[in-house]
C-alpha cells in the first residue's frame, strides 16, 4: 500500500477538473490512498485560529466550497480522502478542536510553519535566519512539536523537521538529538503519526523529511508513519517515493497507516 495524504490545490482552482489531475497522477504512480489537505489558513472559518498580515492576504476560501468539491468527486466514484493541514497554533487548542470537529475529516494534519512571528519556511522570511539564533529557533520549534503531540488533536504531523528547510541546522549533534528525543517521546505518547515527506527533496535542504536519525527514533518508540509528497502541483503527487519507501524500510518500518473518518488502520508498506 502507498499513501499520499498531503496535497494542495491552492495553485489551481477548487474544481473537479483540477482535482482530477491529481487523481490521475496518483493512479499512474500506484498511489492507492490519495488525500487532499489544503492549508487551513486559506479558509474564512479559521480566522480566529491564525491571523497575521501574510496569512490574511491568502485567506480566500470557504469550507463549504471545499467540502462540496469532495462530494462531487465521491459522487463521480473517486476514492479520495477529505483532509486539512492546520498550522498548529499555541494557545488556540479550543478553537482548533472546534474547527476540526465541525467537518467529517478522514484525518487532520498538524504542521508548524510559524515560530512566533517568524515564518520559518517562507521565502519572504529567509533573511531572518541570519538575524536569529538557530539554536533558539530550533528549541522553540520543537517546543511546539511537543505541545502539538500532547494536544492529541492531529492524526499526522506534517514534515516533522521542516525547520531545516533552508539548511540552517545546529552544529552540535548533542543538542539536535535532544530535540529529536523529546519530540519523538511526545509523539509516541499521542495518536499522532509521522509522515515521510518527499517535499524536502524539492527544497534547498535537498533531503527527505524527517532526518534519518529522527525517523529512527520514531521507529524505536513505535510512532507510526504515512507517506506524503506535499504536492502543490499534480506532477508532484507520489514524487520520489522510491527514496521515501527505501528510508522507511532502512530504519525498520514494514507498515503504514491509512485513515477513514478519523479511524486508522495499519497496512503493509508497499
């Protein structure tokens, strides 16, 4: 079984015609479980969860239109999972929980893109990395990984070590492994799965998410996985999955999780 649970329509349109381009590429690449998980900040219904100038310029969807698109796809016989990718926002647990409960998601991805006012993976903020202390950013980032897991709101954590995207990585391995250790312990005590994401291969870091050492800790502590591409265009669905599957098997994974209406099931890794 192969999954691709992390995909975005935001560069196109919320239309069945555009969605079917993703479905077609998934079929060609042997993806048996495809999910669309648009960024929650695009939707008017999440304004009380995350709001800043960058986000507000990009808030242009209504959840009713989004859900209606899935209904169209299902009515046409497409096997497609209904999801959302939420920016985990400290202090907004009640608001996030209310939003998640408002829709029949098959699964929900929680991701960390903001450390305070710092958009860690955004090109517009890239120079900030030279102005800030890398160790402090990493510590605050993994603080959020821990509380994301402890919230137990999410089925999957997206791109677990996204913080490395621009190759700013602490040189002290002991510090880095300590962050990995506390993050994976929190994840192991939660319902949250980790995605192996091929998106990092298309970013400046040029690596899969997560780092092999981090994924090894996940495996040792029994944290389940899914596979994702984080495709923002149809051509990237299932992209570079040979590398993702190879890494999963190298660290010892033989199964992945699939989701249906919030319930998960363990299946053999394809």
